[in-house]
C-alpha cells in the first residue's frame, strides 16, 4: 500500500512509519519536515499536499496540537487554536482526502486518553479528542466506495514521560512502538468507526 503519514517526524509518527514501512510504501508529511510539507490549520495547504502525493491507499495522522492551560486561563482564542489544529486539521485531512483515496482505503486519526480520563489543564485536549472521535463514528457511516475511518487513542507515551510526566501522575505509559500496532490494525484491518484504545 501507499500510505501517507502526517506527523511522521514525531515520536509516535516515527514508530508508526517504522511499523508500516516494513510492509508498505510510506510518504512522510510534516509542518516543516518530511517528503511533503503540510499545515493542518490551512485547507489550501492540505489540498496542495494531496495534489503532490497523488492516489493513496491510507492516510494516517499522528499530529495535532492543543494548548494546555488551567480552565480559568483558557480563552476563546486558545480553544479555537486547539480546535483548528487537532480537530479541524484532521477533519480537513478526511474531507480533502476522500477524493485521493483508492476504493476501500482508510483514514486513521489520533486522539488520546484525555477523552475519557481528564487531567488538570487538559480541558481543550479532552474537548478536541472527544469531537474527533464523534466525527469519526459519524463519518464511518457515510464514507463512499468502501472507505474506512478509525481513531487511535493512546495514553501518554513512555518516550514523552520526561516532558509530560508531571501532568500524568499515576498513568501507566505505553511505548510508541506499542501504540503503533493500533495504527497497523486500523490500516491493515477491515474495521471502521472504531476507537482503538492503547491504555
């Protein structure tokens, strides 16, 4: 398969590329690195990326930023910043990508454990994650030509504990390689409308 991985230079993206790259052709995309550049916050950038890469069998997203701040400090602008990137960025990948995916191709989006297990300063992340999962379930029943869509929801990664450990006290981390298995399950399996939790 020909697979586009958005966010391929990140910790999780590298693990997903390593896993799927053993069996498939990988195109790496990132905001400032990779085979092709893309800004998920900009529809024109997403469309230009797809125009460059051509037909695909799968699109995987391991990207999406949200602000972390105490609830009292989350302004409307900060909420919109997170929603425009992690939520609408992934929606743009799907909406613009439907026309370049081959029949029975797939989208795999990214959320995280904060959808169901909130933490201090994580309200925007929880909100964006929940919206992505709801969108994927709804899109799954309407996608044409046998296209599929799933979501991978990992907990905090072992490799990220140095930076994020203070926010995730008591959470048991998983390795990026383990989380990558869920992406492989989505891309290489047949299910749709699923949320694969790696907790």
